[in-house]
C-alpha cells in the first residue's frame, strides 16, 4: 500500500452534502427575523416596482372587524388569500394585495358600550361625535394589532396603506353610493317586520344573525268562526305557534287551498283546560289526530270543509273583548307557505312579526278593504321589547306595566305568560307545550332576536330600474356570469338572492356612515344634487361626523333649510359599507382594478359580503364587482365540534405560531380540503410538523448536494435516462402546480409535491444517485447531469412552495443564492418542451415495477439479517414478461436497485423465488455479492485493488481519486 493510501481518509474524498441549513427549523425564533428583513428591504415596494408592467391580478380583501385579536378563522382566510396573491405574482402578474378593515357598526360600538357600562357611564349622556371618536380610536388600535398578527403569519401586502371603512374618503364614497340609490328611486322608507335585537336596540340583517337551539313555549289557540254555514257558526279554527307573544298582533289566519280540511267534534276530553265534549273544531285532516293527542281529546270527523268555505269565512280574535280591544274581524287568507306537515294546517298571521305574514297581509290589502277590514299593521312591540298601546291589556294600560317579550339581557320576559294566561281565562287555548327548535340570535350579543314591524329604509329588490331590469334580476344575471369555487356556491348564493326581501339599510345606532338624506313626512327623499355635493365634500374633508355636527341641517340644505325636510339620523347597515369597498379600493386606487379577479371568504359570506357587494354593485353599476368567488369552510376541533371557549377546544394562531411556527399553520391550511369545514388540534398539528420535517430535510439534502455544484450544463441529449425521467416529472408537476394555483386547489399541489419529494426523490432518485454524486469523479457526466437536475429540482420546488411556505422557502433560497433579494421576487421557472417525454416515463414505470420486486426481496433478506446493506446483495432477477424484460434491457439495474451486482434472466423463476402479487412475471432469488468491498464506496466489486495506488478501492473510485489528486482536492 502506498503512503498516500495509508494516510488517506476516504470520507474526506467524497462529495458529501455540506450546508448550514439546519435540520431543526426553529421557526418560532427565525420567522420574525424574516418579517423584519422584508420590512427593512421594503419588499412590498420592490414587488410592485418589479411587476409594474405586468397585467394585474387583483384579489379584493373582505374586511374583518377591527375589534380584537385574530382567531383561527382569520388565519385560515388570510393565508389562503396570501397564497393566491403570491402565486399569481410569481406567474407573471402584478398581484397587489391591499388589506382592509370594517370599522363601523355594532361590533365596535358594542365594545365601547361595554366599557361605558363597566364605568357606570350612560352612552346617551355623551355627545354623539365624542362617542364616535372613541369608536374610531378603538378601531385604530385593533387595526394596528391585527396588522402585526397578519404580518407574523407571513402575509405580504400594503399594510402601510390599507383601506378602512372609517377613512374620510371611504365614508364619503359610501355616502355617495347611498345617494346613487336614493337619486335613482331605489331607496324608500317603509314599514316591515325586520329582525330586531332588543339587547342592542337595532334592526339586524340576515347576515348578522346565527341560529341556536332554544326551548320555546308553544300553543294551540282557538279562533271562533264569526260567519259561515250553520254547522260552522259555533266552530273554532285552531292555529299553532311557538311565539305566543305575537297573538296580540294577530290580524288573520292563513290556509292552503291544496290542503284537505275537516270539521271535527270533540267526543272526550281529559284535560284541565281547553275544548270540552261537543265542541266543533276545524283542522287539516292530516294533523287532526296529532293535535287531538296534544290536548288529550278524542275526535270524530263530521264533514269536509272546502277551500271556498274557508275563503268566505271570517273569524273572531281569541282575545276579543279583552281590555276593550281585539274586536276586529280576522279574515282567512290563502297562503303558499301553509302546509299540513306540522301544526294544524292553519297559520297564525301577525303581519308585524313575520315576513310571510306581512307578505300575505299586503297581498290581501285591497280585498280586505273591500270587505270592510282595516289593512293597517299595528306596532305591538317597541324597540325595548315592551308591548305598546297597540296591544291592549298587555301594554302601558296593563296593571303593573307593559309586559315584555325579551329583556335587556336577552332573557325571556313575561309576555308569553301573560298572553297564555289570558287565552286560558277566555277559553281560547286548545293546548300548550314546549318545543326545542332553531331560533335566530344576534351573532354579536348571542341573544335571541324578535321580528318586529318598524319604519326602516329599504332598497327595492323588484322595482323596474328603467331598463326592464330589477336589482334582483341584475344580481341573478351576475351570478350566472361569475365563476364559483367550489361550484356549489353558485346555487347557494342564487337561492338567497331569489328569496330575499327588500334590502333593509337602516340601523338605529351611532357609529357608522349615516343614511345622509333628507325626507318629508311621507318618506319622500329630497333629490338635490347641490345638497348631495355639499354632503360628500364635507364627508371627504371631515368624515361622516359632519352629519352629526351642530348646524349640519342648515349647512347641507342651504337655501332649502326653511323647507320642511327632516334630516335622517339612522346609520347605514355595515354590510352596505363593506359592500361598497370595491368603490373606494378597486375603482379609486391606481394600483388596483375594477372588477376584482377574485373575492375569497367563508361560506357564511354568501349571505354577507359576497351578497351585499353583489347588490350594491348591481344597483349602481349593473354587474358584480368580482369575476370569481372562492369559498372556504370553518375550522372545527379534531372531533368535528365547533370550537368554543366553554368546551376548551379552541386553537389560536398565536399559540400555534409560538410553539411551531407560522409555516406549520400555513402547511395545515394548504393540506386541508378548505372548501369544506376543516379540523385542527394537537394531533393534526403534529401530523403537519412531521410532514414539514420530511419536506425540510429533502430541501436540506439538495442544498448540501448543491454546495458542490459548479454550474456545469450537460446537454439534454447527453443526460442519462434517469435524469431525463426526473426532468419529465418536473414537466408534469409544472402543469399540476400551475393548474392547482389557477383552480385554487392547494391541497392538490401540496399532495403532489410532498409525495414527489418523499417517494420519487428521497426514496428513489436521491437514493440511487447518492453513489454517483458522492463518489464519481469531478468530470463524470453522470454526476454533472445529476447536479444539474438537483439544481432544477431545487429551483422549481422552492419557488412552487414559496407562496405556501414563505419563511422556509426564503431561508432555503437565500442559503443557495447568496446574492438574491428574495425568493418572492422570483418567477416560476419555464419548462422546456423537450423535458416532457411520455414514452420514456412509460418505460420507467416498468423499470420501477421490476425494482419494486427486487427491493421487496431484499427487505426480507435484511429483516432476516442475511444482509445488512443492499450493497451486500447481487440478486438474480427472472423476468418472464417480455415488455418488462425489454424495459430493463439497457438499464444498469444494479445501480437502480442499489446492489453491487444483478443478473437478469429472461425466463420464469424457480418455485422458491420471491414474487409479488402486483407485478406479474418477475421473480427474484437473493444472492450475496461476491468480490471485495470498496473502502470508499462500499460496493462489492471484482476490481478492488486493480490500481496499486489505491489498492482498497474499486477502479471507478481509484480513477476519481487520481482526478481529485490532479485538481489538488485530496485531503489527508
């Protein structure tokens, strides 16, 4: 042995991976450093400058409320948006993300009122603009907090210049949009039942309620027949309701001409109150027995009651004569909403307390007047939930004061009890009970709401807009022209638009943009462009506070100040605010465009922001402000339960970031079926940590390997087939990645890339090529081609994943590209057409099939400890399948199977050979490798010692050592 060989440490002659990229990510500590680096670089501005001549792709941000720390829903939402904008930015677009905040309305006003109550302070004692300033300061604080939290998630956007609905310019533009509705005749003052929060003292939109299960009183009440055939004259029509408190507001009973009704006579009664034997009652035939059971009665059916008889019938109110009220006739009205699925087949109709009740009453208006029945709708309950004078005996004239439906704390008042007791006293109660059912609650106070008739400001849904369209028809047409992801969102939004009533815009609050119109006593709006101009100019300079400033009426009306115009003080629904954000962002900012390419929000926004934006834009511009709507679900715990503090199952983004890092949270988002509800908890986080660790280690190995890359380029034609196969897979993945980003199918991308990295790179390509990359000579074409492919793999995988895992991919990119500004300034690499080689891929699928049988046989050998490393093996492979044999004919299968040698025989294997069920025609007989183990590559060969300079290594390794020596790269 030579002196050189004696002192040589072969491990130092190998091109082993070398990198400072750590195996342990340390994301919680490292990520804030990147946030600071991006801020110091002013990366946002650099991105804008770099993309200034590219076509724009705009995702318009749905504004969260500025009233607290972000929760997991915010994190999910913002991460999805960030991935979209980053992915389009890296694919040739100027994809500018402008974050926004919703600052008006109850969520913030409620917080200030809570602070007042804690201090014993009365909101009504504070000047309105002073109160509004406190709301503004509260929102400003939380915008700053949430901005920091969003940046910590890795969100990139114009956080220095976000949009807010409380900015003076925004308030002026929101007011301008309202005035467009007013001037075009779409705005009107009307009286309709709306959902009303007694606790918050304001009307609510459908988007501001959530449904919770409650247990309610339910009653069956008897309405005496006041006119009809003799055998009906003494009968009663029975109704069923879960809101007994609405009985004083009853003005009709609805029936269906499609339901079969009968006249029934009570035979026996075993109850403490209610019908007695001989009493006659009218029910839907399908519900009579069930109703009788509720009242502990037995019936006999006397005859059919026809629809014509019901139409001609008039009833008396069950409270007739009580406290000098309720002496009016109660008509029977046909209604499409009446069925015989539940109840009695008759529907109690209180037009001041229900939409369908109101519609049925209004539809019957002229007929009622012709029958001498007043069509006036009473206001039976006030804003605090108390009965009014329109509910005689229960209102202010009641001994002890007016009964109340709901109190200030959202608890049930005494109204139900009072009504039920009076019905019993007047022998008007058929039966009573309790029912658990879903009921609307304010999503802010979490307290039940009531339906209450109040004067409000509305936008017509079905008024002709002068071009033979209505707001409803325009919105439905816009839905047909919008792309929905997932597609089911289209039907959801369409159903909501088809069925929705007129849009109620007014709220009885203090914080927000006012309904800045002047109206006469009949609700007619002043249409004066000069007045409007003064209003909008003031709002632009001073904000909407100008409407509430002293002397505002005279200032805005000018010469019309002496005319009898009343200044409206209601506040706009905050959904109108957010529905107008497209105006003062997309239209007004030169760095954006209208309409937006995409809106993305949770599925609840089909009745929220998607909905209000659609109506606002269709009412003023005739089309939707977006081309695509993407919807995500909600985050549940690991057992599929809704997260709640009371259950202790909440997961906060702050905790995940502190413990694991934002990229782990982002990886979870990217690997979920976010179109549906997702699950999150400790075990799911750990699963993503494990997946991330494998992904990171693959990138780390590439970085270590590329430390030896000198940038040599091997022509495609000269590359080994294995490298061509990897380039083909990159071409396939390029299509998957781009189509996935276009389709917002992020799980498809992550699944494809993670599987590729784990299965095709770590367990196949890298495993095979480690020998060549570590041991081949510097001049080896095989080694240079492999380095070139690893370089392509790294550049593409890291840029493809950069929108999803911005911190990790930035760290990896800067580790390799020391002089780069940021991976986020890069573009996805183009794919040469020659890389796509389907014929080669088909051949290598067969090669892999054969390899799988060989590795299966060697696994058994290892398990039985007959070999340690696969390099100790030299299996004999029998291939009876001609196609498989042809595929491996010119392939070095020993290299592919990582054995020291291999023998291929084109025949069936012996009976005791190893076979698998999924690859037919291949059998393997394991054999131990012969020859001598190379001290450098550990392969067993018969040419170890053939070079006297290096007598303990193979000829290949000796040649590599000689080349390294010539280059001065041998280390003793």
